[in-house]
């Protein structure tokens, strides 16, 4: 049956500190006069990890197993590097190191600090998603809020790519929203995954899924849609996920609330956005439903499917971009699976996927934690057909490790009706 976890109270200072720390970790904000927030949070978490390693004198076997699986990937990465020593992309080594840091060091620091109250980590992860959702929606609706906040940032991914963007006339400015100032498909995926985390946190700590929870969930999903249409894929999976754990009445309630949010935003945005912005937003929102596979971004993505199995090698080309100067896509494709195969070859890509799948926690007996990880994993693997989401959203490794290694109680069910029993235990609460 589904076990509810009692959330132990924490003091206000601790709550504030870890809310900020986790938000800075998940969203790499580049404030003027400060290092990127990912570096700040990474430094703090590294110190925490070293402290607990020294204090405990040992490392959990769970992390040793993860380290072994990661080592297999890293060995193949270095083999690919050696095979392409004449023209390697050093950025790939940095990316490989980031995966180790974010999936081993960072989770260890969090889990060591929150020992016996690990569910609090999920709370802070969900809070980061809520905070970003507020910024995404607020900056979309309010030009003054957007301009004020962006003035605090040194740069954004969009300005790095496109140069200076006019907030009053450039349509790209519609994407300059959120904590990082850049709402792309990666941000859409991030918000959907954080929506999964929020639902999981509520299902395992609350007595019921209330209207308040529905509004918060709707806000996160709305922010995901504003970030990118890729969110619709994740929302469809989330709907199926909710069917497993909520009764039909609650599902209808959540769906209607989300529709109301979207309609209200659509109707009110015309009063906040310039006419050309609103027309673009209207077409952008409805294009997928009216044009199908002829949708602009989807059509461009499909055009990148031009390679066959013989175009890839065992160890790959160890390239992520064309050159150190030309940062455009290597081999002119943004398809995630292609980019992995070109970078690491069949061998390295295979071990990376094995490492990723190991984080989903497959077991002979299902529980809500494993089902949650499975849905997130399916979503990310599907998104790989669009872009290299495992590197664009490397924080997913951290989230999956936290889901699997955090205490979850005896949630297991073993009959053929295990999902039904798990969902009914929640419905009956």
C-alpha cells in the first residue's frame, strides 16, 4: 500500500537556505557581479559532501554502485577521446564530469544532511519549480517585471545566442522569461519533471490532493507550456500517471483547472502583450493542433533525421559542436540520439543510457517511487528524439538519484493488481 510520510518540521533559516540553494542549483542564473548560481551552489554542496565523508568515514554502497556504473561510461568516454585525439571537443569531458558531480556528489551531500527526513529534499526541488513558474508567468504577463528582473542579469542563453534582444519589438523577447531569462524546450522539460516531483511529494505526504494542490500543479504546467510546446508530451504522460493514483473525479477537477488557467492566460494576455506579440503567441499556441507535423519547429526537427546506422561508429567523433569557434550543431543536427552517437559512438552512448536507466530503479515489485521515476525516464528518452535533453537538462540525473535513494517506507505491493492497490490506498485516504 501507499505509505504517507510525515514531514518533520524544519526551522525557517534552514528552509530559506535550502530553498535558495536548490533553486540556484536547478536554475543557473547569471546575476551581474556574481558567479553563475550553479557554481555557487556547487561549491557549497562540495564542501558539505567533503564534510560528511570525513565525518562518516565511509560512503554508502548505493553511491559506490552508481560510481561503478558511471565509471564504465567515463572509460568509454575517454576511449572516444583518445580515438579522436587529433580533433577532440574538450567540452564533452566537462559534460561527463558534470554528470558525475550532479548524480553522485550533489545527492550525497543532500542525503547525508537530510538523513531520516529525505522527503524534505523533494519539497525543496518542488519549491524551486514553483518559484520558477511564478517568474515565468509573471514575466510573460508584465513587461515592467520582465525588464526589471532582466536588468539584474549579466546574460541569458538567448542573448548569448542571439545577441542583444529588444524587449519591446523582438519576438524572441517572449522567450526571455523565468529565473534564467531563457524559456526554451529545456525549460519546458524541466518544469514538467518538477511537476512530477511535486505530485509525488503531495501523494506521499498529504492526506488528499486538494484544490490548492491542483492550482499549484496547474501553475507549474502552465509555465511549462509557456516555455515550449514540448511540454504537451510531458503533460500527456502526467495525465496517465495521475490516473494511477487519483480517482476519476480528482482527475477531471485537475484537468478543468488547468484548462481554466490556460483560457484565462490566453484571454488576459491580449491586454498585456503588444498586438504583434499576441498574434504570434496565439499562432504559436495553436500551430501544433492546426498544422500537425507541419508545425514549424517539428518540421525543422524532422528534417534533421537524415542519418542511418552506418553514419555512426563504435567510439564516435567526440564532437558536440562543429568547432571551438563555430558552436553550431555538429553534423547540422539537433536530434538528441544523433548527437549522443556522433559524440560517444555506440559504445559510449550505450553505457550512458545504461547509467541513466539504472537511476530509474527497476525492481520486481513496483511502488509509487519507481513508477514516478519510470514516467520521468520515459519522458526524457522521448524528448531525446527532439534534442540532447540529458545534457541540456543534466539536473535530471540529480532528481532521479534523489527519488531512488531517498527513504520511502514500505510502499511495496506484490499482487498483479499492484498499481490498482497502490492507487486505491491513496483514494481511500
